[in-house]
């Protein structure tokens, strides 16, 4: 696919696509048209689209990609969705929060698969939508923490209760089952961060980052990473970008496989499943990045097996 602007609409036509009635089942007859809206023209979106396309092709499709340039705000996204609806697609794939929010707001009569959204909140109130989310289950994150930082029992975390109370409650239960202790600190606004961090100085062995626009944003990167290095408390970031900035490690997704998962959900819907009957799907493949320079500054010894299994090691 060719490159687009920041916000792009992708129209995918799958004409004469044989849809399987089940694994190894007979193909269904008829043409199927789809539309795809992508929030950004960035590598994860391209990889997810490639995975989605590969899944469709593995089920007999020969999709044609028509990418239109878009610039501007949600008004243009809404106009693009209206154009997509004129082709009467059987299904809409919305990648990214902007695309998903625009889709569920503007489209009520077409099934939607929302991918590359942080969690299912963007689609929770839309009965015609199913979601493939980016957020890992808390158990997955805590088990990786035990694997990469064995012996670290006390986990500090800053969170905004309006955004993440349910996730923190789930993490506290999961931590207890794994023999860990969670030390959550409420942050109502960025000005609360210095005191919240200081309260963890003598209690936390690790500072775990959760996606939260109040706590983790471009303005809070520096104080959080400085606290981590100054007090030798490793910070677990949200992505490879945080690791490059100085976090010790971060989990990430195989975005091509996320696209495959979007294709699997789409196939279920096209086979007749109601989108609302499909539970949110979480990433099944986990990769991680490690900052070896940060490890040395923190006086941490990262084992060779951990480094060998890493998706990327920053030295």
C-alpha cells in the first residue's frame, strides 16, 4: 500500500471472496465488499493491514487496496466513512482509536471490527462492533515482570482512578495470586506525580507503567525516568519508544499477528456471528525490548536468555 497522510481511509474491495463456513468447510457464494479506515500511516498500522490482508488471502480473497489521502480532523474522517458506506461494504475494519471512535459514531448498520485500540471502551456501547485490543491482560504483564526481574516482589504503579481503577483492582488480585504485592498510588493530575513517586521510594522494587494519559505522557517522561534512575527502581514502560527513552523494558505486540486476529474476528462475523457476541480479543503474541544501558545504570544483571529472547536490545 502507498503511504498516506496522518489520517487515512483505506477501501478494501474483496470481490467474489469465498468465505469458509468453518475450518475446512465449503465456501459461501457471493461477493463481499469491505472497507478499512486507519487512524495513522505508521508501521504498526501497515503491519496490521498486511496481516489482515494475508488472512483474507489465506481464505481465498484477492483484495484490491484503494488508499485516499485525507488531511484534517474527524469531519473528514466522517466524510470518508460516508463514502465507504456508499459501496455497501459487508464489514468495516477500523484501526486505531480515532478510526474506531469515528466508525462507531457514524456507522450503525455495518458490522465493525476495531483493531489497534487500547481497550474495548471505544466500542463497548456499539452492538455492531467487536474489538481486537492492544492492552495485555494484567496477568501477562505481571508474569513477564517475574520472568525479566525475578525476585522483585513489590510493584509500584501510578494511576488515575477515572481511567484505570478497574485495571488496578484486577492487577492487585493477580499480583496476590502470583506472590507479588502491588503498591498503587492515585494520581488525579500530573502535579500529584512527584509526591506519589516519593511515597514509593522505600516501598517499590519496580515501577510498572500502565497506559494512562494523566500519568504517562510526553510531559511526565522526564520526572518518571529521573526518579527511576536516581532511586535505582526500574521502570517498566509502555512500548519500545519508552525503552529508547530510558525505561528498562516494555512489552509490545506482533502487529502483523494482531492483523491476523482482526481477520479471524471478521471471518466469524461474515459467517453470521453477531459482533456483540464476540468478546474483546487481546494480543496472543508478546515481544519485548530491553535497554541494556539503563540496566547498567541501575546495577541490574539481565541474564543472557532474557536478552537473547528480546525483540530489541538497546545498548
